């Protein structure tokens, strides 16, 4: 590293010391990357309270950026544009990196400020928003250069430096003199306050069956094809921040082996400014950040409905096992009483009496004793209630569709009927049971389409995805959510607009605008479902053979029993007739 020795360079060093000591009194740390003269370090130590770190090499440790780390000041004296880029690359992967760091670059080459644009453009390519270039121009005036990457706005005394071949349309370079006046005035103006339609590249996922081309930039016409809430979110961001979106489309945000795909590599690449934000993050990476909470939502279980109850199953569910068993016990006791009540009461006659009792027809048995009157009074009262409830619900048993019991909680998915569980990567933390983890397959978070027609599959998804889709496809959604969820977006960890977007989302959340929009969207969907259900209930539905199948089952059983009784009684009657004939012949012979 060269040591600054010219008079101009000495002026720049003095101005740098004055700038740092007077304008950054609240900062505690300063990093100097240079083989600097002891004089600049001594001057800074004498005139400031900075904790100074002097380094020549930055270790690259690939660590995740910690936004809580205090942002230091960074003083650099590069000997070329390439050297400057190497320093920035190493610094961005070091433990000192912070998006709020202010960079001060001293003109070691003494090129009379002609290399200012080249150096500052290099800084912006690394997503550095606060960088200053100190130099002495051809008129021997000490100057400081900076830029606004988004607009041509800057407060006085900054003046626009005309230049061509700008890295972006909004990128503008400014300069001001350090010779006189308040050198701290407007030094750290907010470059993100006004965006004036600046272009922001975003990564999006589209609903299933959408048509799109990989590796293609889409304009804002793509917004109408997004998920409903994403449309609201993009429009709110666009008009509130005054930005222009350019979109890249990614199918899932990850492939089926859970490897990071190319677009997401752009999102986590600190040496690129291509992709800034993902509007539907499904995979959290080491080198990325999430925005402030936008809204709170809920996660539900989605499965195929297990079909409709048959009329017999509805009857069983309505009366319950205890009632049905008690009916059988009472019928058996009644049958026994009728059989034992007289010599002429055959068992076939008692069987028909039971059938008459079941179909609410009068009995032929004589109830001529007090004991019988008490017994049959209780029986008649019991079956009067049974008949009344049965006839009152007969239409519902025959015509009303009722789904069988479906999945309502995670424990239900342990059932052997379910062999696979789909869900986005964000669902993994909710699956603590080893069996559920074994069944889980990472998929698109809108996994409802994956389980259609597959009774062995289940989907765990946010209500955003499944409310309308599940209703239209007649899928079952659990009555209660398995957990709450927070809707956030994923951004580059070095995105200069991250703080601005976080402040906006903080206000967005506190104002409840997001929840109001979500509730309105959900209410609209609920009303749509109610209208469809109301139309379905008003329309008369004809009876089908399956609806009255239980009646045919009873008829078949009755015919079989009647046939058996008829055959048995005919044989018994024939046997008695033969016995009577034999006795008669025997008596005649005697």
C-alpha cells in the first residue's frame, strides 16, 4: 500500500480527520484499511474518541449479517478501482459489515477527482448507499463526492455532477467543496426518502397452472396473475413508496431436493444488486433478512372429505350406540315375554309381533294381565319416542349430505390412512412427531392441488391459499387452526431500502390496514360460499337408489326371515300332520 506524501494528499487527510471528528461525534468505532501514516491515526486519536482498528487484510468468513452490530465508519485509500472492489468484497463477508456503514474513500492516486464516478459506481454495485470520495480537483479545491442511487434529489449545498452512462436511470452523483462553510451540512441526507418510481427487482411465485417463462423480466402487467393478497401488497408498496416493479418468476422458490435455485442465489449474492426482495418467501437462507411483520394469519389442515354417511350410518350416529343396544335388548325382552305368555304363542308369531312394533303397527298379543299392561305400557312409550324422532329426521337421513369425520388436528394424520403430508418449508417446525416428519414432503405452500383425488394425502397450508380453493374443490379444512403464522417478506441482507420498507410495514401493521384488507377478502369469500350453499339448499334434490338403500336392506332381511319362518312352520305343520295321521291309523287298528 502506498503512503500519501503529496501536499494535496496531506490536505485530503486533514479534511478527512476534520470531517470524521466533527460530523460523527456519536460514532464509536472507525476502521482504517490502509498502510497509513501514523499522523492520520495520531490526529484521529487526539481529536476524537473513536476506537480505531487498522487492518490490511479482511478475513472472509461467510457469516450471516447481524443487523444488531453497530455500524462503524470505514476509511479506505485504495490504489485502483479493482483494489477498491476487492476491499469491499472482503468487507461484506467480514464480521464488521453493516448496511449502515459510511465509507470514506481517499484519492490516493491524486487524479484530480476524475476517478470519482468510477469509484462511487463500484460502491453502488455492492449495494453501498453511503459512500464518499474525498479528492482535490484541478483547481486545488478539496472536494467530497457522493451519490443518490434512486433520484436526482439532494439538499444544498450538494450540486449535481453531470455524467453519462449511469448505472441506473435514477443514479446521480453530487459534489460539494470542503474548502469553506459547514462541512457537516447535509452530509448524511436520506437517500431513500424519495424514490420517484425507482425500479425494484422482485422475485415472485405465481399460482399453480400459471404460464410464465424462466429467466425473463416481467413488467407490472404480471401483478394481475399473482395471488390475491400479493396483488394488494404489491399495489400498496408501489403507490406508497413510489417505486416501479420488475418481476422474475420462480415456480416454488426451491426445487424438490430443497436446493437453492438460481434466482434465490441472486437474492443471497452480496456481490450483485439484481434481485432485491422476494414477495412470497418459501425458503429462508443464511444471507437474507425478513421484513417487519405484515399481518398475522393461521395455518390449517386440508384433506379430502371421507365421503358421505350412508342413511344407516346417519341413523347410527343420530341415536348412538347405547340407544341402539337398548333397542335390541328391549326387543329381545319383548320377544321373550310374547313367546312365554301362552301355549299358543309360537316363536314365529312373536317375531312378527316384533316387526309390528318396529313399524308402529298394533300388536295381536292379548294384554290381559296387570303385569303385561305395565310392561307393554313402558314398551309403547319407549317406541313412541323412537318412532317420533325417526320420522322427524327421516328426510334428513335420506337426502341431507353429511361428511364422515375428517382430520381436525395433527394427531389425526398419524392414522395409517394418510401416507404423505404436503406443505411448504415453513411448516417443518410444526411437525415435532417423528411419524409426521417421516410422512412430510416439502412442496409448494399452496399444496391443496396436490391432494385432489388422493385420500392418502394431506396438506398443511395457510388460510390464504386454501379458503376458496378448498370450498370449490370440496376439500375439508380443519375447524380450528393448528397454529398462527406471521406473513413477512424476504429481502437481501444488504438491500438499502430494507429499513424504509420495514418502517412502512410497521405503520401498515399498526394501522391494521393489512388485517382489514385480509378480513374483507375473507368475508367476500365467505359470502360467496354462503350464496352457493343457499342456492344448493333451495334446489330440490331427487332421491336416489342409494339414499333409500337401507329400506331395501330391511325388506331383504324381512323377506329372508319370512321365508325361513314359512319353510320351518310348513315343515313343523307337516310333521304334526303325519304324527296325527299315524295316531289315527293306530287307533283304528286297535
